[in-house]
């Protein structure tokens, strides 16, 4: 079975958040004062999240990315991941993490059936890293990346590039893909929390590639099945790859293949859409037919594109920790 939206796009990718809690406070993800924590009763149980995931796969979802908040702070996460990995028809199970708990958990995540990790890392300088994350410990993240490597994970590193904050490190990050089989992705800064003058912070993907090109020769590579929105390249002589994700300067909506479900059961067809559906009533009443139809409606109501541009930020403020990074 396939999920096809109103614009002919095949929807086969679910981003599933399991918690709004996080052990970092990244400046581009949440305001300095933080966000109000959700009540326990509002968070779906693992059984409820599993029902959504299983029904989504039945409908045609082939890839699930587990997100947060920080998914590794939720107790019992590895047992839940093992459940997901066992869903018939699921081709890829991946997880996004800030890496702080990977030293302790990398091996058990691998054993649970997680196939890939996306690790958020926005600076290789301890002071800058601490400033962006409001106190994060870079050494623990680097140790977590090493643990992920030892456990056999393909490592993918995501850097949100911000002008005047960490853009001086673009070449340093690209260099990581020369001697290590890393995938390093550069992500344009987005106006998630409605920050004033956010346009200044956004470094267009074309500029990122131009800066890399001044140091290294690179060439494009073909995207794999179920790949995300990045355009990927290989530096000449490198063993890893680099990629750019350009939601602002060159949106990829035409090829968008995803839907999102939050830890409270709110489903969206687009990160910046105000159209959403609460799946809690269906999963808590075991109404699988209702859940089936609700997921289909999310797909058919998916917009053709978001309306964010470098000139405008026409959306309500978003908490990525709550919506799912």
C-alpha cells in the first residue's frame, strides 16, 4: 500500500516524537526561558505510540525517525525502539539525538534495531558549543559519537549554521568527512521561535557550498532510497559525505515525503502548517479505523509548500522540543 498526497507525492516517512523533555536548551530550538513541560497524562504511552507507528506502516510508511525533545531521556526507550524495529514492512528505523547519552546507550540502541543515528552538533569549540546549547558539554557529545562508531553505527552529524555564531567552523565540519565515513549535513537556520532579525543568521546553502569549494573540490552523489531532504556531495579523496539542507533559500517541498506526530499525538503534514489532527482519541479508545482515516486525512491535507522565506516568517512560533526536531 502507498500513501499519496494531493500533489502526487509518495509519503513514506514518519517523524515520531516520544518526549518534549531535553537535557539541552539550544538557542534555535527554544526561548531562553524554556517552555512549559507537558503533563504526564498528555504524553502518549509507548503502547499508544506503537499503535500509531504500526498503523502508519500498514498505510505505507517505510521509515520512522524517533525524535524528541531528546528521545534518550525517556525511560524505557530502547525497549520501545526494539518494538518499532519489529514492525513488519518497516525498512528503516533511525533516531535523532544530541549525543549526551550515547556513551552509555549506543550499544543497546544498536542491539534494539536502530539502524542510523543523526547527532546534532553545532560547534567543535567548547565555548561556542556551550553558548549555543546553554551549557552543553561538548566532550560528552564527542565521546558519544566515538561510542556510536564503536557500536557500528553510520554516523550522521547535523550542524545548524548561524552567521556570526558558528559559520566560521564550516570548513572544520566539512573536514570531518575526509578521514571518517561521516555524513556531515549543514542546515540553514530557520525562524522556529520567531527570533527578531533571524534573516541575518541564515547562511544560504549556496554560500555554504561556495565556502567549502574554496578549500575542497567536491562532486554530487546520488541520493539513496528513503533519503531525507539533503543534497549530498563527496569531497575529493574523502571517505564520508557532506550535504546541505535548504528549507529557506531553496525549499524542498516538492519532494517532501514526511508527516510528523508529536509525543502528545498531534499529527501534522508540514512543520510550518497550522493544520493538525489530535490522534489521542483514536489510540486511547483503540479505534484503529478512526486512526487509519485520520492519518490518511493528514496526508491528503498536506500543503504543497511552506510559506517561509528569507524575507518573511509567516507562521506561529514553534517549539521544536515539543513538535519533534
